[in-house]
């Protein structure tokens, strides 16, 4: 599935300038249910509520993004990564509403949030039963982008 609506958290640009190295840091994507209320002012992973539990092919804390790169032009910096996949077991269903991208420091209160991805613009839950639950990031804009003003 392609990401439907991506919103960068308010402090993401500051963290990307100060304490996030996209290429070398552990960047993760976690899944949350529809009970999570998005707020652009959330700053650290400790603000995230209603993350999915470890079950149905998902592990709490999310998956680590692989093959990360950054593309910079005069006005846009795109943060890219390979597709991210979770695989539910036979007879299992994995359901989420949003994906949360963050730098993992190992401590939720110091792990800065980068963006929230609404998986369906309706908005509606997205599910995979007996099949891969895959987030395919945009080939141009990547996982998210920051536009210079």
C-alpha cells in the first residue's frame, strides 16, 4: 500500500538539524490504531498512544527502516527508505490506521518523532489478512519531505 497522507511533526526539522542522522541512526516506523489522536505538536515517541501490541506479525516499537537515503534540491529535502513489511501468520489480521516514523534512541521520551502517515485518506483502517502488510514509500518524496521556505 502507498502512504495516503503524510504529516511532518512540528519539531521534526529541528531534530533533523540537531540530533537525527537519517543515514546512520536507527529510524523506525510504528503502527497505531484508530484510537491514536494525531497532534503535530507531539515531539517524542512517549507521546504516541495506542500503538499496536506485539501480535499478528507486528512487534511493538515498529520496524527499522532499511536502505535509507536523502535527496536534497534547492527547495526540498526528501527522506527515503525501502518499503517496510510486516507479515501476519496464517489466519491472522494486522490492522492499523497510521504509521509513525521516528528516531529510536532506545528510550521513548528521547526518541524524536519525524512524521505521521495516515494509511487511508478516508480515513479508514487498513488491514492485511494472511498477506504482507507493506508500506511502499513515495519514489519522489520518500517517507516524507521538508520544504525550505
